[in-house]
C-alpha cells in the first residue's frame, strides 16, 4: 500500500483527508501545533501544552465512528463560564495528554476511539509560538499576529528550537508522496518547513512533493496570489533543502460569479486563478480538474474528486 504524508492544519487539511480516507492508501497527517487562537490558545496557555485544536479537527475528519459520537466531540460549550467556547474534543485531548504522557500518544488513542484509517501526528511535542520578523527588526509573535502582518514579515521562525517527533521523521522517510495541503499558507503550511529536521529528511527523500492549491485567497496572507504565487512561496522554503514542488493540484472549473462576488464583498477573498504558464515556468507539473463544491454558500474542495486525482497520480508512479 502506498504511503502518503500530508502536512497542514485546519479546515483545508480536514477536507482533503476526508476524501483520502476512502482510497486504499496509508495516510499520515502531520499537524502544526503553534496555533494560539480561541479555545486552543486558552488551553495552550493554561495547561502549558501544544496546540490541540487542529489535531482534534483532523481526527474527526478521518473518523469512521458513529454520528452521535462525532457530534459529541464537536460540541462547543456556549454558556458563559470557564468552559465557554471550548469544544469537547479539545478538552478530551488535553486530558489525554496528561493520561498518556504526550500529544502523540493522546492522538493515537483518540484515533482508536474514532476508528480512523491512518495516523495523525503533531509535528512536535513542544509548546511553541510562531514568530514573524520584519526587515526593521520588529517581531510578531503568535499565529494571529503573523497572519495579520505578513506584508511586513521577511522571515518566519519559532520562538525557540523545536524537536520534531521521531515518528514524524520515520513516516516522512518512508513516504511515497508528500503533500502540502490547502490551508493558511504562512501559518499552517510553512511552519512545517521552518523545522530544520523536516528539511533534512526532505533533502534525502526521493518522494514527489505535491501541493493541493487553495481555492480562495486569505485576507492579509495571500491577497492577490494566483496558483503560481503559492507555488513560489513554497519553493522558496523548499530550495533551502535542495527540493522543489513536483506537482500542483488545482481547480480549473468556473465558479458561480454570484458566489465570487459574495466572497469579495463579505470576506475580501478572491478566487485563486490557475495561471498555467507561470506555474509551468517553475518546473511544476499541473494536475487540474473540477475539484470544488459549494456547501451552504461556501467554496470547498470536493473531497472525493480531489482525492481521486491524488490517488490516480500516485498509482502512475509505479
């Protein structure tokens, strides 16, 4: 069975994994743990633990458990008090860190409960903050500050040296394909590539490197970016390890102009255009298709169609 390692965090990764779990592949999702917002940030600060939020979201996306159990874990306390805005999955993962000794073991155990197909691993067991440095020497600390100030930031780093877990390095060494998922480019994807240990494993790996392109831009982070812009940023970090993207999966279908206008007017987001010539000029193969869907007026990747393109590519690599 072919082995895939997917780097990411948040909704984009969860959507991708919900499709990949339907195919006969061994999937390992590696999750960033530097988030500092909402429930995750509170638990991270109060309990001195890595960020658990994205790990929990991904576990639910890969789950094969019954709907009632998933609804329970997804339930977010709405009444005022100390539990306000905390989803049950975050509380449960935080408790399991104490019981099992690490977020890695907590995620494994929760994966058993959720009957997931595949593996979910945090990038590190360290409690870390993402830091953006400006050319003037200013520092923006935490994912939220970084996301709001990308235009001023020349370099991303962590607030201290981190240790990538041995299991992540082992899975990466054995991977037949490495995927960078859709999601927040600078705060969910790039944080994997500023970990030197990840870079050194990638340097010695022959596995193709694939990026599943975002469908829309993220205000403050990727305003005005086409597919080639996302590819260029990823390659800038990959070049440090003598690697570059092999393939990009991108949408080529027309999206309803009404939905596009709604995104622009209400969220200041634009569609990520597939600029084929500029992508090809970077030496990256394009796999394109109608891979979006509209769910409750929201543009999402069609999980099945996207996963099918990835699986087909992988099978051609025999």
